[in-house]
C-alpha cells in the first residue's frame, strides 16, 4: 500500500468518525420509531454506516 499523506490520513479518520456517528444516530432513530417499515430502513442504513466505518478502518490497517 502506498504511504498516505497526513491530510489523507486525517480525512479518512474524519470519515470513520462521521460514519460511526451516523450509525449510532440511525440506530437510535430506529429504536424510537413506531413505523415498522421505517424502523427497518433505519436499521439497515445504520448497519451500512457501521460497515463503512469498519471498511475504512480496514483500509488504514492494510
């Protein structure tokens, strides 16, 4: 893997933090939602954000 610049590293860290926050917010919204269809969509999107964060972290480790 090519070396990342400090700016690239900082950007990836910000993206990880953003995806993590989005995942937590979406999960909270899903837990408080009364509409089952919307709850399902919110849960799926929360999982996607969590996966995105994990993928970005994996990119940093490789």
